[in-house]
C-alpha cells in the first residue's frame, strides 16, 4: 500500500513540475512579445537595463515605443496566464519536499508545514511577478506618448513625471515579491539539507532566487543581450523545474 502511495506522490510531483515548465515557457515568450525590438541595435544588455528594466534611467525613451499597442497588451496579459501554471508548478514542492524516510516508516519528526511554506512562498512570488510583468505595458504607452509630444514642453514634463511614478511603482511591486521568495527559498533549502526528499541535493544550485544575483552580474558587465537579461528569471525557473 505504501508503494502505491509513493508512486502516486512521485507522479503528482512530475505532473505539477511539468505545469511549472509550461508557466516558465509562457512567461518567457510573453517577455519577448512584450519588448523584443525589431532593430538589432536595441537588443543589447545595455539597452535592456537602460530603457526597459525599472532600474534604468531612460524608460521614457524605451525601445518598447516601437512595439504595437495590441502586441504589448497581449504580452502583458499572458503574464496572468503564466502565473496559474507557475502556481501549479510550485505546488509540486509541497509533495516533493516531504520526508520520504517518514513515508517508509522510518523515524522522523519534521513538521510537514515547511514544504508547504516553500510552495506558498514561491507561488506568491510569481503571482506578484505576473502583476510586475503586466505593468511593463505602461512603459510602452508612456514612451509612445513622449515620442509624440517632444515639441510640447509642458506635456513632456508631465509625461516624464508619470514615467518616474511608473518606475517607482515597478520597484515597489518587485519588493513585494522579495519576502515570499525568501520564505520559499529558505524553506526549500532547509528541506533539501535536513531530510530525504524526492529531489536531489544539486537542485539547490537552481533555486529561483539565484537568478537575481546572476542578473546583477549581467548588468554590471553589460553582457548577455536583451533576450538573456530580460528572460533570465523565467529561463532559470524553467531549469529549476527541469532538474526537480
């Protein structure tokens, strides 16, 4: 009876993990729809970090102004669809991080709430991340309007003020994702290091939180190109689900 239960748990982990792969893929594709430029010179890391990433100072002159409104709206809305699959994917952690030694009747007393904390933490992180993703649509809207009103100083000043508020809000929403992401990461690391789970120890090398420092390295060295720099989070998450 225990063998059947373990097999069902493993199947659940695999199926939900596949959902996570789908979520990461959809979000990556939506990133490209949202801001991949037609001009080669705008596909550099420097262009991404300066004119698309909220850490940049030139969002008002964003290359996203060249992309059609219908396209950016589609790319932004796809983020919400992606988050559903992401949440299903991270739900696999509540099963996969269970102590298999306990299931096999061996001695174990670790509270099963820790795997759930990891699952909920990462799920909240990506739910907030989908909101963050959708806000980039306004980078396109605002930069388009700025390009149209270059000869109107008063309007231009107001638009740049809106860009500043937009950038501030993007950063604010990003910070909301940090705490649940930290909770998910610490819970995941704790489970891998202290119990026998369905996951190998090398999965620690692919924990989602590691994409943030890697992105900072790409920014500091201005390398990687727009696709890698902009899509790193989702590509990294895809790798995470693949190695689980």
